[in-house]
C-alpha cells in the first residue's frame, strides 16, 4: 500500500496532539506538514512531530497538494476557511472542528464535488456514540416505543445533550410520531421528561458522571438497550482512525461518521 | 422450635394462594385456619390446604387465638376490620393488603399496644424494593447528589411510581434540599424530570417492561447505583417469609418491612 | 393491498396460539387453514379461530396452495416433513420450530429454489436478541475488544446460552482472534470466564432472572454496551410479524431473521 | 466548634496533594504540619500549603502532638513506622496507605488502645465501593443467591479485583455456602466464572473501562443490583472527609471505612 501523507491543522491543541499521536502510530500514514498560527515553527519535537515535518503559521504559505489528507482540529472561527483552502489545494478534509453552519457545509460539499475530492465532516468522532445513533435508528423500525436517558457531569450547562437530541431525530425518521402511554397522569410534574415526537428524553446531571447515553426500547415481552460511555475525549481518535482509512475511497464530502460505516 | 400456627385471610385470591404455598413450604409454620367470605368450606384441597385446615366464611365464627399469626391479603374495604379482629382475638397480624388510612394505622397500633401484640403492616413486601429504599436512604448521607429513574410497563396510569416517590422522601430525610445543577438551561422542556427537593425523578413507560427502579448517586470521580427489578408479584413472598420469621419478636405493630430488617 | 392467506401448523400449542392471536390482529393477513394432528377439527372457536378456518389433522389432506404462507410452530420430529410439504405445495414457510439439521436446511433451501419460493427459518424470533446479534457483529469491526455476559434463571441446565455463543461466533467473523489482556493472572480460578477466540463469555445463573444478554465493547476512553431482556416468550411474535411482512418479497429460503432485516 | 489541626504525611504525592486540597476546603480543619522525606521545606506554596505550615523531612523532628490528626498517604515501606510514631506522639491516624500486615495492624490497634487514641486504617476510601460492600453484605442475608461482576481496564494484571473478593468474603459471612445451580453443565469451559463458597465472580477486562463493580442478587420474581463506578482516584477524598469528621469520636483504631459509617 502507498503511504498516505497527512497535514494536521490545529496540531498544537489538545485534540490536535492526540491526532499527532494517532497518525504517528499508523503504519500507512505519515505526517508531512502541520498548521497552527501560533506554533513554534522551529521546534517540531516539542509537538511530538518528526524533524522533517514542515510547520506552517500562515495558511497562504501552504503549497498545493501539501498532503493527501487535511485533518482539522482547529476553532469554529477558522474551520470554514481551512476546509475551503484544503479543497482548493487538492487535499481531502477530515474535520472534527465544530461550528460550520448548514450553508457553509452545503457550500463546501459543492466545492468538494467540483474539485472531485471526498472528505468527512464529523461533529462527533466518538465511535461508541456514532454506533449508538446508527443502531438506535435501525432498531426504531422494529421498536417504535423508545425513550432516551443521557447522563452528564453536574456542571453541563444545557439539557438535553446534543447527541441525545440527534439520536431522537434520527430515530424519528424511522417511526411514526406517537405516545407510548397517552392517558397517563403525572402526580409530580415533568417526571415523564422531554418529548420529541413521542420519544421521551431524560437528562441526568450528577457530579462524577462524565458523558453517557442510553436508548431504551420496549416491545411485547422484551426490551433492547443500547448504551455508550465516554470516559475521555481521547475516545474521538478511534473515529478519526476509521475516517482516515476510508477517506481515500469517498467520492463526496460526507457529513457524519455514521454515514461512512 | 415450637411450631407457629397461621391463619390466612384472603387465601383464595392470587396473593393469598401464594401465601398458602409459602407457609406450606416453611418447616416451622403450619396453616391451621383460613378465612374468605366466598370460599368453599368443604374443599380445602382445591386451595392447596391440608384436610384439617378450618375454613371460615364469617369473621365472627373464628374463635379466640385461632392461630398465632394472621396473614392478611384481602381487600381495602375489609382490611381494617380484619386486623382489628385479629388484635382483639390474640393473633399477630402480618398485613400485605393496602388501603388503611393513616388514622386507621394509628388506631391499630394503639390497639396492638393495649393488647401487647406485635405485628407488621407492609404496603410493599418485595425485598428488592424494600432494600433499595433502605440502602438509598443511607447512601444519601454520603452522596447528597442523587436522581431516581423508575421504569414501568406502558399502561401504568400514573407517574412517578409510589415506590420512587417513597424512595425520594426517605432520602430527603438524610440530605439538605438542593439542586445539583441550579444554572442549567433546558433546550427541550422537562428533560430534567420531576423535582422533589432537588432529587430529580424520571419515569420511563415502555411496553415489555414490568416494574424497575434505579437510584443513581454521583460524587467526585465516582458513582453508586442501586437497582431493583420486579419481574413477578410472586416476589412479595420473600418479604412475607422474613416478616413471619420476625413477627414473634416484635413488641409493636410496625409499618414498613424496612423497619424490621 | 391483497389479503395474504396463512396456514398455521402447530396452532394448538402455546406458541401456535400466540401466532393465531398475532395473525388475527394483522389487517392484511387472514388465517384460512390450520394443521395439528391431535386438534379437534370441529371446534375452531376453542382455538380462537374463525368458524370458516379449515382444520386439518393429516398433512396429506391439505390441498395444494391451501394458503400463501405456512407458519410452523410444531415439534422437532415433524418440522422437516412439514416444510418440505409446504414447499412442494406452493406455500412459503415461516418456521420457528427448532431441530432441523444442517443437511435438512440445505435440502430445503434447494427445494425452495427449485420451486421458486422464498421463506424463513429462524431459531430465534425475538427481535431484541436478533438485533443485539446484528449490532454486535457490526460493532466488532470497530471495537475488537469485547466480552459477553448472559444472565438466566437458576435452573437453566447449560451454560453459555445458545444466543450468547451465536453472538460470539458472529462477532468473530469481524475481528481477528486475540486476547485483550494476555498477561493477566487469575488469583481465583476461572474468573475471566469462557474463551471463544479471545471473546470472554460470562454466564450468570440466578433465581428471578429470566433471559438476558449483554455485549460489552471497550475502546480508548469509551465503552459501548448492547443489552437485551426477554421477559416472556410472547416476545417472539414481534419477529414473526416482521417475517410475515417480508416473506412475499423473499426469493430464497433464508436462515436467520437477522438476514432479512 | 474547635478547629481540628491536621498533619499530612506524604503530602507531596498525588494522593497527598488531593488530601491537601480537601483539608484546605474544610471549614473546621486546618493543616498545621506536613511530612515528606524529600519535599522542599522552604516552599510550602509549591504544595498548595499556607505559609505557616511546618514542613518536616525527618520523622524524629516532629514534636509531640504536632496535630490532632495524622493523615497518611505515604508508601508501604514507611506506613508502619509512621502510624506508630503518630500514636506514640498523641496524634489520631487516618491511614490510606496500603501495605500493613495483619500483625502490624494488630500491634497498632493495641498501641492505640494503650494510648487511648482512636483512628482509622482504610485500604479503600472510595465511598461508592465502601457502601457497595456494606449494602451487599446486608442484602446477602435476604438474597443468598448472588454473583459479582467486576470490570476493569485491560492492563490490570490480576483478576479478580481486591474489592470484588472482599465483597464476596463479606457476603459469605451472612449466607450459607451453596451453589445456585449445582447440576448445570458448561459447554464452554469456565463461563460460570470463579467460585467463592458458591458466589460466582466474573472479571471483565476491556480498554476504556476504569474500575467498576456490580453485585447481582436474584430471588423469586425479583432482582437487586448494586453497582459502583470509580472514574478517578480523586473519589477517595470523599471517604477521607467522612473519616476526618468521625475520627475525634472513635475510641479505637478501626480497620475499614465501612465500620465507622
């Protein structure tokens, strides 16, 4: 197999450094360039990069086709320009940075098509969360009665979690809106949780917990439960690895890791 | 050990029949009498009773001290008169029938005291539920951040379950009222569930499920979860067995199985 | 939509009666015939069948194309002859009876092909178990480190359960055999469970439990768990319903409900 | 309330530093001294200590009654001498260091008694683990059929975990040794796990997992499950806090946090 060359944008940040470690450990991939506006260009070792990796502080300085793949773990304000740059210079993007609007995503997809480049934009690279959503969507065909419980640390500011709501939306595509128990009475207000087209969502907030989600399906005489636990954001790298292994075969810019599994 | 004699009131019903099976299987206990207004007095075998068990259709016909223990699985409209009768005729009551008012309970406790008889009234004889409540109450001293999730079949008419609310009330005695996450924002209404003094309660209703409850505690870097599953009301008999083994040593009429463990 | 006509073989047994109830409740399906060697041919109501359903005691008496679909919940000693009969007489089989050998299955598949008939043989019609196996097989591609815990009532005679072993075999097709923790030491013998190509299997046997299985996947910083609970064999009917809805579109005799989802 | 003064032995280590943070945050406790052979005596701020905290490098230099309480998070080779020193110089020990032999524990208990000092030695200060063991021991009285499943990261070298074995031993004190399912047959060797007096123990080892334990009880028609998750060793400090609040009222040197709850 040919070696695939990689440029990592945002390599100096926490997620970028995990991406560096990941690619350094993959036999068929090689980091050849790295981009970060503030990083020290003369000290690749400090970032766990080989001596011959070219570090760029300036987007405009990066040459055409500097790498086969552009991994992006930067910031919301930069991601759109970065990905546009990659697509205009012959690099396939694998993007974990959040913050792209629907319009920007559509524009980037069109640009990828025009340039005959595939790639992936994934708001969540955690394989356990991605598989949970995929399986839940499929199970909802057979088990239309379903509830979601997500559990996070007590200082999470919003509820429900984005992943829980995404899960409900994906399942809603495969079932008719309905209530499992339309005539019930709440003797303590709100115990039945939030309601998304008849899918009840419950958010638990407790110290100690990290990020967890359960989807509970019930049918006559049986139950199916899918659960994922994220203990550490290092978990995202398993999904980045899957994306790197598949990106060469993608013919378009795909949104959502679940769509390339 | 002396044999303890037992009278079973409501022996022809579903729970009464389970009680018959239970006592028949206990070496040191013996059914000597049985009471049910409608039962056939001449066919004890039909009810899985020995030939020499006396069947009564009429409360007034039961003699003084007909048995050491009066097990009651009858109906809400009869239980008060039944237990009063037992206490006035020298029998220690073990009561699984619901429907006694607070006033009636108080009156019966006074009557038991006057007659120097102990006994037990238990709305829930399921050992797993009783232990869950007991442990949860104790754990709340050390883990004041706690939520309750109860799960029942989809045709349960009310939410939350009585046991879930009892659990919250028992825990509330051992913690200060407070919210684990006071500043959070719900982006989907009610996902944070019901609120009992800062203990969030979540009710899940799905076909297939039977009767289940989880109590989730969180603290710095750790979590404790207690769960009980009731698959079948036959589970109540384990609690009745515990009550029978302890009733001789009780000096008062106790309410709540957890209080004699 | 045209009405699909159904013959139920083994209609008088426990599973057969559940199948009768199922089909009676499906708008586009109608029971037109029923087969059981011992049943009373003159009393369809006793079996919850309409008056005009033809009851047969003898296989040879059933006419060609007596129905579109042949549902089989009979006994291991009869199932092979039954399904051969169905295929030779223009009926598509949906088979929940166990006991077919690999050779018999192969022969029946060839016969179906020769007669241009599709159908389904499913040892397990429980949708939660079938989806668990399907999802576990797919997840094993991304999470090769996996263990299985199955939990059954205490009087189950063998361990592990057939479903747990099937799950392991299906996952083994999607991962390389390996141990997650090859150098470990057991200080209490056998705590690490059974070993199927590096997939550890644990069997729990406790009174109260019914039939449950969990598949636990672990990866860097995250975990994925799939669990199914069978509370009641009535659960099988959800899978039979799925099979009935799909059987008209099958071009071959498929083995395994998961293969038509 | 009077302020309680505290000396922290091993304050420069990871656990010692967590203890420093804990005590700094407790209104009624004050760190007055700290002991570590290697620490820099002239830079208390570096260790998050107030300027007036006395740092000692040498056990012999610590004066009599330097503090009310001696917290010990040192090393197995030092803990015995440390605790003996504390008891001989009027300080109540709260010990999280492991490595004391049964003989050393007995000797220290005698010394505490002779000096009229209470204290606590706790191999596990995680409140969730301690409560799990305590509750499991009590539940075993009512549910003698029980199994343990513990789950740890894949590089744990031994199985089962110490806590799982301790849990089994504590439960064994409250039940008769017996097998739940004596006649079963294993069709895959060892799936029924390890056996401690009929309590089956199962060890799961997977990447991503941290340290978790479940105790599963089963009875007729019901189940009770107690689970604890340790996500982070910072969790130990909740137990140290409980110990500090109770140590003044202890009349002896107690072993095991569960024994002072």
